[in-house]
C-alpha cells in the first residue's frame, strides 16, 4: 500500500480518512468561521463570537476559541496555530527583507491551510515560486504530521531547486526531516517573523483565491473529491488564470519561459 501511494503521489493517511468527530453544529460553525476569517483575518475569538451572534448563532467565546484552535487560525495575522514551532526545533532567520526577487527559482515559499469538507476537514500544503506565483506542488492530508509536507517538497524538486526556501515557523517546516531535505541541496532556509503575515504574502493570496474560486463553491464529500477539485483549480491557476501583477500573463507562462 505504501509503494502504491508513492507511485500515485498520494498521502497514505488519506486512504484511511474518516469524518472528523465534530457535531453537525460545530462543523457549521467552522464553515462560517473559515469564510469570515478569509474575509477578516484580523478577527480574534471575541470578534468572531460577536459576528456569529449577528448570524443567529449564540455561542460562547470559549467554544469559538476551541474551534478556531482546531482549525488552526488566530487573529491579526493569517498565520495558523498549526504553524507553532516544535519544541527544540531550530528557527531560521527571515532572509527576504532586503532581497529583490528577479527570477524564477530564486525564492520558493510554502504554507498550510484548512480545507473544509461536507463532514469534516483536511489540511493543504502548497509550494510556490515567488517570482512567477507558479504552484510547484501541493499535498492534502487529514493529519498534521510532517510527511505530507515532505511529499510536496520532494515533488517540487522535480522542477529544480531554489536559492532560498521560505516558510513560517510551523513544527512541520522546522522539523529536522523537512529542513534536512533543504540543507542536503544547499538551499538557504528563511522563516517568517512571528506574527508577520506580509513575510509570505503571495501564498496567503493564493489561499484566498483558492477558497473563493473553488472551495467555497463546492461541498467536497471525500478527500478524493477534494483532491480532484483542488488539482483542477491549481491547473487553472497555473495555466489559465491571468494575474494583473504579471501583466495579465499566467504563472505557468512566466515560470516555464524563464526556468
């Protein structure tokens, strides 16, 4: 089974997916929180509690705080709590503050986001080339174990290697298994400052586009369905969706022309 998953590029945990054990009411609240957080990432549990009340859902702040923690979101900066550094993990400095990104494969970045489903949720990691906004690889998982991030990284290396690899300080990205893959290829490792969403702004914008243009329009029933929908979207994003910041060209046109 492990070998079949490797050949297909599928995270093994997704084969054993079972709906997350939250009540229907909590799943509804999480859907609402996800949508509002995408609109207003500066809302904390207090404001979210007030906002839910205006939508007809009178719930206490403690419950809202628990659900936000489960989803991996917190206020002010769109850096999920699922991105807390692991105990004893090395934190690398942020290298992009004075760096002018002028070519493809100069800087890659990564992040993880929550993906809602009809009866539960999953987590998505993606790796992007900063200059072109090209999504190099991605992986979907029902757990937060580091394995699905390493899978995405190895698939990204099929395109080449960057000079700098930027991430947040999440336990997945500070794990020795992950940083070891980068160090083995002599790639400089950069990590966002705590609470600095602008340090990884391009991939934050990718999440917003993905959710408004794909996830919120669908009700994925299974991980397989979610994977198929996200795959279609990223193909569209890379090769059909023009970007104003790229002079209305697509990420694929920029990346593949200059790689």
